[in-house]
C-alpha cells in the first residue's frame, strides 16, 4: 500500500467528502476559470458620444453580436472620412480592457446603400432623390423636401418613357413614417 492509502481514504481528513469528490469529478467550475464580461451597448454608446461630441458626426447604430463582436455605424452632416472611423475605433478600444472584455470592433460610415434611420439623416439628404418602400410593399420615388417626426414630404418623380430620372411633379406628397418600411437615397453619378 502507498503512504496515502486507498482512493476512498484520501478524502477522510476533510469534513465534506461529497464536495471534494464533486470538484474532482468536474461538477463545479474551478476558481481559476474566469468568465469574460459581455460588453454593454450603453457603455459603447457613452464612449461614442464622448468622442463625437461637438463634431458634425453622429451615431447611427451599434450592433453587438455574440462573442462581443461590435459593429458601429456613424454618419455626419457633411462627410465621414476614414480617419474619423480610425479615431473613434481607437477611442473605444483605449477605454475597454481586453483582459476583462474580449471583443472585436468595426467602426464604419453608414453606407449610401443603407436605409435612412434617423431624422438627422433625412435632414442631411434634403433635395436628393429617394426611393421609399411602403409597408404595403408599394414604392414611391421623389425629391426629398422635408421631414419631421411624423412624416416626410417629397416631390414625386415623373414616370414615363421620355422623362429623365430626376424629373419631378409640382405636387408635394406627404408620407407618414408609420407607412414607411425604408427610405434609401438614390445614388447618382455626375458626368
């Protein structure tokens, strides 16, 4: 026999043999295993607002996917440069501890091909042509004149074979936001 005795007798000096056996069998998580914290959207939003305060840039959306994959989309009243995205990314990263919160971060501008989401984006795009998908699956196209919290107003595009894509009617059309599924700016290239 060994100095330690049988497998069963090794646990006899401790008062709670069941607890020791459970630890050895893996029913309890060892204390040296540390769970990574889940990053909160509120925390990221606060860091973004801190960095963008006093600029023409603004937050459009934050997505935090499983595994702490953070996607940040920003826009501006004028334009978003690559350096703006880099600066914001560095600010967020420098204020999060990777030892506590493992994450991946992607900061980008809200793309031209993406639907408008904020009233500020509608304001920015006044005078541009927009495509509107309504909740009944019908579509409208026109020049964006104005928008408020209830509705947007467009000059509808003229349809027909001999009309240019930018031709509009003289009659304004007001469309309530609760009837709009999405609005996208029509991308045009100048010759």
